[in-house]
């Protein structure tokens, strides 16, 4: 028999692993726009982990800042500067 | 006692509120003179409060003063705990900041937007005083961030100069990384000890090693302490510009406003040194878990080696510089190296009276170096600011226009090299004694070599600014408030030397009542006393 | 059951630590300033989530777990004891809130700085922004 | 000798070293002091440790020319390492030194823990 809390924990581990993949892609990706998108994916996964870790108040702060504001600002910055990272 | 603790708690909120209210005030008041007076008054009040606090400390036999924020008792709430060491350093830092503000009243003629400048500079002072007075590891993080953000802003203050932007980005990117790393360190400490209070950590870290129990909340106390101290040391060697982490200093110095440079070398880097001392001697002393398998000893040994490297690299690079402030940046690095050399004499093989001499030399040299450096920077600033040049070639002979600057530079060079009637000599003498009696004469040789090499670098400033005849016709700016600053500081460095027996004796008492076992015990006991008062006398 | 718990938690912690390492590499060694900003946000997020995981005291007392919110307005002593057993540690959450706000300020400053640097140097590649040397 | 632990002899010793240093510096300044008259080949060589000859036409020695002679003669190798390997002004070059220091700290911690686990 599998407990519900184990399932929750399993989901959390899954999220954490995928966030690692997203981070790796965000760092290695040449195209900066794609890198921002990967980092937004990572932020979303982190937000879900926060929720599972019983920190809903953090989610409320974290989602607008990290999923909304950061990518928007950085995309604006990219629009004004460079789109590709040099080798 | 109660009133004294309230004064301690009031300093940082006062500074912070007055800093943040400047942007609001700027909506109504445009006059530059108002902001000069405003900022100067605030920093004078802070200076008065910190000196009053220190006077109360002396009066109370160096019994640490504890202030509870919002009345929450430690270890739950944030506390400020002022013992002899941070009382003295807080007084010293607020003095340096006061001089920086005084110099700013003259310097503000040359900058356009004064409001933003003073907001950031007051923010910097908030951060410095907060970092020095705090008795809470997480509050240290917050204050470090306040300090850092103001410092990044001030480094990038001349947003139209590419070099200022470059320096600021080099400082800010790694600075942001470094403060986050310190956040991780505090979290690790909390996870293992279940507390963020410094005195509580001190008690638990010592207890854990003697009774051998571990695993409070998460993981093992020993490994958590080791990891946390590794991160913390890296962070604060960056803030205090020790050798491999020193790269930001010359860049920031070559482009920041002059009073800010004085504040940086006099107070910001000293704050870094102070935190390292606090962690290595109070929180994780010779008896704590950190002493496991010689970890503390080996870390101190590495700090010693890095201190020597820092001194040598800094003084060698000084000779090469063309920018006056960049040169002074490398001189700061070399002096920070000397400070770390004496700081790291706390290995278990070294007897405690040698350690006491070493720490006395440390505190004495902090004061000597800081005041000498501020004197130097304000003299050079007087010469260089009206022309807007920082290149030594272009400044050549200009100090002939300002006799007071020539006097100031001469005195400061003597102080920083360490010539005999000046304070710098006596603190280096104490260092020398500590090295010799610790049984490592090579360290004393290194000290003399560093002083010798760096004297060539100081001679360069001397030779560029004072010796050559005045070539360009340059308009002389009125010295104004710089004359009293330079003369007061020159007298101060001379007095620090002339009364050196009394001064070193006084500093020795301070060290004995803060960093030596007796002082650490007092630090812990006053925390316990506050706790007991709260729980009802039990 | 405990083994499964430990295993899954280890996976979580390990991937966060790997994230920290990757983003540390990004901040220090990636040449593009924008990439550095992205790495820095990931780095501070990972630091925050480490704090939250530490505050999640699931392994200390297995069983019920709840957010640190007391529902009963006039709690008795038993209520509070019960609450202390099931609630997660609220302190790391307070720390993280502070850290998020501070991180926002720093990131905004860095974005502004990068924009200014691009205006003067015409590049965001740090290898070419090296006027200050020696 | 160097091993003088009492304050008085240490004081005398250090003052002597300082005096010696000051003398040395004084000599350096005297040797390098600008001469407005014809300069001999010897002094020409002193100045021209890697500098353009045009500096001799200037009324006094410029900053950049002063130590170049000494620097180039004695510390050439050390400076090449310091300037070209370390203080290049590029953040990525610093990062190697900084991470090395962090790694040393962490490595020491791991070694200390490892020893206690073994013993």
C-alpha cells in the first residue's frame, strides 16, 4: 500500500529533477530568449514545490516575482540589447 | 542600562529612515545645502550615539549591551549585542562615515544629483553600523544586503562614465552571488542549531564539541558548521578584499566618488574583517566544533598565507598604477593582508598571550590604517576633484596649489608606511612582536618586506603630487571644510603614535573583554541574563 | 517507509544542490551579462528553496503536516501543542520572503546596469568589457 | 638579529630598517631626479627601461617613466604573471581564483569530516 504523502513526495522529487534539467538547459542554451523561457519553467516548478512544502504564502510572492516579473524584465532587456550569447 | 540598549537599537532605524526619506524630501526641497546639512546632522547624531554607547560600555565594565528588537527575547527575536570590540569598531566606523559626510559637503559642489547620493551614502552607513552591532546571523545578512546595494549604487554613481559602470557590474554581480551564498550559510546554521542568535550559536557550538551530541534539526552539527564557515569566510573575504577575492577594489576605487572611496576603505572592508573575527573568535572559537581535526587551524593557516599573498600582491601592484585611486585601492589590499596576517594567529599551537598581542595589533592597526587612509584620500581628493582627473601624470605638481593637501599626503604616507612617531609604526611594531613571539620570524620578515615594497608605491603618489613643479595653469578651488578635516586627521594619526602606550593598553583591555575567553564568556552570559529576565528570574 | 522518504528527500535536496552548482557556474563563467542575470535568479531561487525544505520538518515527526497557520482564534494550550507538532517551521519562510524582496531589488539594479553598459560598450560580453585592468 | 622580542630592541631594530629604507628611497629619488642639463648615457639608460625616448624632452620625469626602469629590470617576470594572468580586468579570469579559494575551503571541510568518519 502506498501512502498519499509518499506520492506527494514522489511528485516533489519529480519536479525537483525536472527543474534541474530546466536549469541545465537555461544555462547552456545559446539563444537568450529560450534561456529565459527555460528559467521560467524552472521557476514554475519551484513554485509547485513551494506549494507541496506547505508554504503557500511564499508561492503568492514567488509566482508574480519569479514567473512573471523576472522573465518580463529580462525579455525587455534582451529586446534592447542582444538576442544571442557569443561563443 | 535599559536606556543604553535603546540607544543601540535606535541607531540603524534612525539612519535607515533618514536615508529613505530623502527621495520624499526631494519632492519639496531642491536646495543642495539643505541635504548637506541634513546628512551631516544625521551622521553626527549616529556618531554621538555610538560614542555614547561605547562610553556606557566602559562605564559598565565592558558588560555587553543587549537590545531586543520589538521586545522579543533572544533567540526568538532579533537582538543587537554590543560588546567591547563591536562597540569600539562601531564608534570607529561612524567616525569614518562622519568624516566622509563632512567631506561630501565640500565634494557636493562637483556632483549634480545630491539627493540620490546622500540616500545611498546613508544607506551604506545603515548597513555598516547594522553589520557591526548585530547579534543575529540573519540580521547580519539583511544588513549586508543593505550595505551591498548601497555600495553597488555608489560604485555606479557616475552613470555617464563607462569605467564606473564597468566597476559597478564587476562588483555587483559577484557581490549578489556572494550575499546569496551567505544566505545559504545562515540557513545551514539554522538547520543544524535551530537558532540564528549569535550568542546562542556560540553556546551550542561549544557545547556540541564537548558533549558530543549532534543532530538538532537537520543533519549533523559538525558538518553544518564546517560548511557554513566555509561559505561565510568566502563571503567576507570578498567583502574585505582579501587576496583571491580582491579584484573589485581597484576597479571600484578608480571610478567612485571620493568620499565613497574613503568610506569603502575606512569602513566597508573593515566590516568584512570584523565579521571574520566575530565568526572565528566568538562564534566558533578554539573550543568549538570547528576545531575538529584541526579544521580551524588549517583555515587560519590558509588565511595567514592569503594575508601574506594579499600584502605582497597589493604592494607590488601599487607600483604599477597610474590612477591615483587605483593605487590607493591596491594599498588597501596590502593593508588588509597585514590585518589578516595578525588575525589568523589564533591557532591552537599559539599561546593565548601572543594571541592577545596579535588581536591588539589587529584592532590598533584597523584604526591606524583607516584614519591614515581617510586622511590620504581626502588630501588626494582635494587635489584631484576640481580638475576631474585621476591620472597621476595629469595631476603632477597640483598639490602645490593646496599646501594643506601636501601636508596631509605626507603625514598619511608616513602613517601608512609606518614611520616612527606615527601610529602606523606602533601597530606594525605590535604585529612584529606578535609574529616573533609566536615563533615564526618569517612572518615578521614578510611584514617588513610588504612595508618596504608598498613604500615605493606611496612614494609614487608623493613624487607625482608634491615634488614636480606645477605645469598646467589650474584654477584653485576653495578648500573650505577640507582644511579642518585634513588637519584634524593629521593630528589624530600623530597622537595615535605619540600616546601609543596608552592607546595599546586601552585596546588590549578591549580585546581582553571581547575576543579572549573572558570576553566571550561575558558575551554569552549577558545573552543568558536577558533570557532569564524574560522567563521570569528562573 | 522511512527509507522511501529519505530516498525521495535526498533526490530533492540533491537536485537543488545540482541546480545551485550549475547556476553558480553560470554566474561566474558565462560571458553574457544577461545569462549571468538569469543564472543569478536561478541561484537565489535555489537558495530559497533550500531554506524552505529545511523548514519542512516532515522527517522530524512523520504524520500530519500543515502550513504554519493557527485556525482557532482563542487557542488552548493543547491546541498550540498540536499545532507545533503538525506545522512547518515558519522562520525559514520569513527568511525567504525577505530574501525574495532583496533579490528583486538587486536584480532590477543589475538589469539597469546591463542596459547602461550596453549603451556605452555596445556589447554584453564580459570578455570585451575590460577597460579597467592592471 | 631579527629575533628580538622585547619592545625596546625591536623598536630600535625596526627604526634602523626604516632609516635604511628611507635612505634607499632618498638615493633612488636623487638618482632619478630630473636634470635639465645634458643627460649622460647612463641616466638615459636609467629612464629608458622600456619607455619612448620622447620622455626625455619633458621638463620633469613623468610618473609612468619613474619606476619603469626598476620594475622592468627586477620584477619583470613577476609582473608579467600578475598583470597578464591575474589582473586582466576580465571577470571570468577572476572567477578561477575565487572558485579555487572556495574549493579549498570546502575541500578542507570535507577532509576534516572524512578524518573524523575514519577514526
